C-alpha cells in the first residue's frame, strides 16, 4: 500500500532493512536481526494504515456534520421567514424575531480535496464581490456636457466658414 514517497519508514531505515534482508541476512545480534526489524517495520506500516483509515473516517464525519449544519440552516432560514410573516400582527413576537439573524447559506461549488466548506459572506452592494457581468460591454458615451463638436469647431464657426467660402458647402472638420 505504501510507495517510497508515502512510506512511514524513513529512507535510511529502509536502506538498513534492505541490508539486513540481503548482505546481513545471516547475521544475528542480541535481540536484533533481520526478522525482528521486518516485524517492527510491519507494525509501523500497520499503525500508519490505521491512522490513514481514522483520518478518512474523521473527514467523512466532518463532511456529514457540515451537510447536517447546512440542512439545519436552510430549514432555520425558511422557518424564520415563515415566523416573520406570521408575527406581522404581533409586535412583541416580531421584535424577538428581528433579533435573530441567520447567516446566508454557503454556495455549493467544486471543492478541493480535503477542504472544509467555509460560509460565503458577501457584502451587499459591493462591486468587488459582485459576479462578473456577462455579454457585450456598453457603448462608450461622450462625457456629460460634451458635444458632437468636441474637437473645438462649434456649429457657428462652421457656418461662418461656409459663408466665407461662398460655395455653400460646409468644410470638413
């Protein structure tokens, strides 16, 4: 189950285990030999697998808890909305309900593996948090107070120039 990158046994200890499996296979020291080392390495790998299973179970439990909390929040938001409508004629109950502010539900989207969902807190009216507008961008309009003759030629100046030329044609700007 473990490859060299995920092996809970360090590379130096793996090298020692390999030596005791090959070159030192026949050598026996008091209370330490290849078989004792192999048994200890197997115990380490077994404990590492138990930790991995426990972490996976913990992550599944956290995910189930998050889903239950999301479900409760949705039901609570719906119940609060109904209760506010119900209490419109009862000022005391309405005041109590106004004191309750539930967070907005988190948006469901693709999650990175191992990530825990965080509630999305979007500020109302904030352009930085607004979704990107779709479609064609609006046309650029001249600034307020601008005119068609923004290059400096006024209609009066153009008319005077046409009268001076005498041909009745307006000059081009």
